[in-house]
């Protein structure tokens, strides 16, 4: 993450060298999002079908190629293509990493596990902008130099993943319709002899059992003589059924919409309009803007641990709603103030409110994603975020060119408020206790 953050203070300036306006500067962010958007679903499928580890190796390697191309770009078109390649690398890595962390966590620990990963991300985000600004401002360096630093860091991440990361995807088994009585079934982690004696509920309240690392859905059917029987459906069929329930879930689409709004705001407001406003209205340099970005990242990092524990303790919805409102207020303040101190304070407040929200949206999405399609479900969740990442810089950049940055930031704040309200009144809180029980299906 420090690699991507390292380039953030200089990317708008490099685009300006090619004669870019606010809309075209936004396009450099959207090109990155487009690469992610196109590859999220294929990478999610790959994570479920083949594994997480290959994506965590190939992703940073692709990012290295994109950043090297950014360094060598001679025009805006080349820069946009290079940013798309870097986005593809980001999609590959995130598809593997999020599925792997979900594999290694439970509902009771998920926010904290994801929070630990987010802490590592924010540590990189804290160091990256300051490092990028310092590199660009050093003697003999240019605003292109941080892209070389990004490439080196990404190369290291790829090599490290190859050497140290182990696969966490459950082993595949051959789909079967008839099951030998000698094979062990598991319910809630305990071996059983008869699937009728188990009722473990998945995230959607459907009974399931486990064998050989796979999830089997239990279906109750009636024989011609009226007797009730229980059938364990093979993993492939169960995956199709789980995906069918997922795409009909209002809870899932509510959190996906919120994620889209958060990325729209982050990429369009923080990533595009904030640097332009800082350079044009408040006289920031690459070094000072890098310092501001680092201060925002440090603020996020400091609040992440307590926020993750709070999210696991009181639930996801109770944390999300007030934090979205606080984020919207800080965005509105940032767009209306003419005082540099107030501008800086509003930026820090934005980071603090995002920190308190922490991993609650991602944890909620993982909570309601069936285990047997979790990689694909989280890919859909990330794709919705990347739609916001794609549209935010373009839409807010174009709006800023037409009516000015303050009004564009006001629209940003309104969108955050609306998305937070829709999520709060649409999505249901997920129970924290494991949804299991022992019963006989008769």
C-alpha cells in the first residue's frame, strides 16, 4: 500500500505536465479503477476455483509493470494505460488477500483480523505520501521518481508472497449425489454419522453440513409414500444455490452500495479534489501535501484497533451510520473553508471518521457471504467499490470544472449521507453468536 500511496502526491502534478484539467486528472484515478473493475469478478472466481496464493504473487508483479510504465509515460494516454495495468495488479492481489483473511477468521474475530490487515495498509499509506513527496523533492529527483520506488516495493511483495504465503482455499472434492455411510460428515466442527442429526445454519439460515473442507447444503424432500428424507447437495449445486440467494439479498446490495459511495468519495474527493484544492487555494507543495496525506493515514491507523474491537463488540450497523455522517460533515467543511488550518483540520476529521468506521462494511459483507462462494461474493463487493472508484474522479472532476470544487465537494457530502441512510434503514444487523443448533430434521 505504501507503493500506491507513494505516488499519490505527484500523480496530479504529472498529469498537469501533460496539460490535464480536473476531469482528466480524475481520469488517472478512474483508469486505475477500470483495471480493477474488469478483473475483480474473474479474480474472485479464480480464488474460489484455483486458489488465493497465485493471485497474491501475480498481483504485485503486475503493479510493478504498471508503475514502471507510468515512469516512462510520454503523454496522458500512456499514463492512463499504465494506471489501468496497476489497477489490474491491485485487483489480483486484493482478490487473493481478502479471501485468504476471510478463510482465516470467524464471525467473532473477522473485524479484528481484517483490521490487522487494514493496519498494515494504513501503515503503508502513512509512510507512502511522505516518502513520495520527499523523493520527488530531493536533489536530482523528479516527480516521476516515486513511481520507481513503487515498482521496487511491489517487486519485493511479489517475491515475499512466493516465498512465504501458503494456500488457504479448501481442497476440492468430486461432486457426488450419493454418499457412503463410512465417510465422515461434520456439523459445527464435530463428526456425525447421520446428516439428519445436524442443523448448522449458514449466513442465510439454510442448513448445511461439511466434508473434506467443502460445504454441502441439506435439502428436505418427500418420497412417493410421503416419508421425509434429507439429501446433501454437492458443492457445485450448493454454490449455485448460494449465489442465487446472495444476489437476492437486500443486505448484501445495501452494503455494496455503501462501499460504492465510500470509494466514490475517497477517489473523487480525497484522491482528486483535495490535492487540486490544496495546490491551488492553499499553496501546498508535494512535500507538504505528502505530509498531510501521511497525517491522515496515521490518524486512521491510530483509531483502527479500537474501532475493529468495537465493531466486533456492538455490531457493524451501530458503528457505520454515525461515522458516515461525520465523514459527510468533514467533506462539506473542507469545501467551504478558506482557512488553511480549518482545511487541514477537516482533512484530519475525514480520516478520523473513516478510521472509526474501520472494517465494519467489509466485515458485514464477509458475514453475510456464504463460505462456499465467499471469494466470488467479496469480489462483487469490491467491484461495487470500484464502480465508485471509477466514477468518482470523473464525475466530481467534471463537476468541479463546471461549477467549482466547493459545490463538487458538497455533492460528495450529500451522496455519503444518502448512502449511509439507505444502508442503515435497509440492512439488518447480523447476530454475533454462531447460528448453530442441534435438531433432527423429520
